[in-house]
């Protein structure tokens, strides 16, 4: 699942600050036949929330969990709950309970043999999506929502309900599903053309497409969506007070003189943990006084990477803490000198990057579009996704505290200017102001 890529040519472009502007295409396709969607981004001062819009939000993942897409849905619901709308969320049976004003959360039946559903394509998700489809069908028949807000693969359910019930849908595009399937399962590459075709149809038929990063926006633009709204993730440090992470260095026996590199996130292959461990092992051959803390991961993944660290003879310098509450994120960052994102696959920018920017710590990331669409050499050290080059970057930051301070200062300025909760809320409200006018009451 990061200056920004150009989104290509559109019939009109909405001006916005660097790195966060939205672009869209006007079209005669929309919520009902013949409706000309040419409203653009509305003036926030003159907008008026209301009309009692009925929204069906499809969240095909455990909700709530402390990871990217569920966090994004949580942020979205916080904004929608302040509008004159009613939101019904249909989601999986797993996840922490959350409550929001005017939001009803409906879960699929509890499936005893389906547990610990992770990110990405899996047999468990297929089973859950089948159950979810029938839950959505019943909700559509009973409630007839004005619009369906479909996250990730649930967009294909939304396409069916558009066909049979003429209910428009928003495609909340957190990743390229076609690319993700092929990268995760290379055997599916023979189907890449048809997978891309289905993804293109989902984009083309949506009343609005909401990509999470510029690379996905550029991909969506190729299919000429009716409306395109770039909704970047944001720093999660705004929602503190931060819970302390007392004595992490002391607990892990990391000397104050040691340069501490920290990774926060899941331990799936695409995150580049193999690259990180191999690069760190090579860097340690040249510089002893460094340590690595890895926060997150399931028990099986932690065991696997602990064994790899032992095989690389760095087990004494690599510390796996397991998952931590997001409320501790700010305190965890303070224990580090450098925050690392070694992701090696995917188009979407990791959500952690926006909190990294706001952390007051230097960032080291792979020099791939997943990062470079948000990060630049002015705010982070970007290194090729190769062991030798990444190890050299680790050594460089370990030995240059002034450089770390310079990068951290500029990163913080970028986060405060462009990746704030205010910017996120304004974009969501602009989108739903547009939808309220473009999708008249059907009852």
C-alpha cells in the first residue's frame, strides 16, 4: 500500500498548494444519466452541509486496526460524522469497536475459522468478501443509499449495485489492485491485461475516484474518470496527547551513544524488511555503534525475521518490539535518531511516511515512486533499493548528526503545511459537497 508526479492532461485543473492539489475531469457521466458534472471544488466558505445524505461505506478489512487502510477509514468517518449525513459501514467481523455520531457499523457474521486477516489478497479475504456482498445486498435493498463509498476491492460490489439499482459509487483507491495481485502472485501475470481492464472499468464508472497518492492518481487518469480527487494521507501525530513509551532504549539495552534506526509497520514482504536487515548487517561491518528497532508485525513474521537477523549475525543489535498502540507513536519516534521505510513494491505511499515527516526525526527511504512522490532530497535521504546503496545511506546518517537535524527540520515544515488534518477534512468535505449536489435525493 509517496516533488509529486504530474497527473497528465485534464479538461480542467483545480489549483492547490504544491504536492496536494486535486485534479479532475468533467464528464456527462454522473449520478444520473445526462447530469453534467462540472461543479469542481466548492468554496468552503459558501458550502453548506446537509440534505441528509445516506451513505453506504464498504470497508473490506478488519475494522478498526492500527494499520493504513483502517486508519484512513477512521479519519474519513470522523469527518463524515460532523456532516448532516447518515453513514452505514459494512465491514469484516474482526477489529476493535469504534463509535461515531450518525454512523452505524455493521459486521459480517463471525466466521470461526477465519481469523487474523492480514493486508493484501488472501483466501480469507475472498471468503469474507462473499459474506460481505450479501450483507451489502440486503442493506441496499432495505435502505437504498444515495451513494456507495467503496474502499479497495469492494468497488466491484459497488459496480454491481450501480448496474442493478442505479446507485452511484465513489471508488476510494488505496492501491492498484491489478498491480498488487500480480506483484504478490507472479503466476497471475498472464491475467494482467484483464485485471487492468476490470480496474479501468471500476475507475471509469465511478462518480468520483479518490486515489491516496499521485502515482495512483496518474494511473486513474489514464481511464478518464468522471471526477478525480487526490486525498493524501496525513500525519497521525495530530491526534495526541501521545502516550509515553517509557525507557525503550533502556529496556532494549540501547546505549545513548548508539544511533538508533527505527521501522514502524507490518512485516509483509513488500515492506522491504529483508533489504533493511541485509543493509543494516553490511553497515555494521563498517560502523559498530548503531542499532535497529522494528515495531509491528505478527508473531510468525517476527519469528521469521529474528531468525534472519541471527543468520546475519546482527541479532544483538536488532530489536523486535511487536505491535504498539498508535498513541505511543510520537513517544517511540523520540527514542529514534532515524526513521526508516525500506518498501520495495507498490505505488501507494505508506501512511507512516506522513507521521515520519512530522516526527522531528530524519527519514531514510528507498528511492522509489512509492516514496519519491511525497519525499524529496530536501526532506529525506532517498537511497536505491539495493543492499550496498542502502547500507551506505545508513552509514551516512549514522555519522552526520547535523544532516539528520537539517532533514528533520525541513520535513516538519512540509508536514505542517500540506499534510494536516485540516487539509484532509477540507478535501473530504469538498468531495461530499459535490456529491450532495450531483446526486439528488432518490426517494
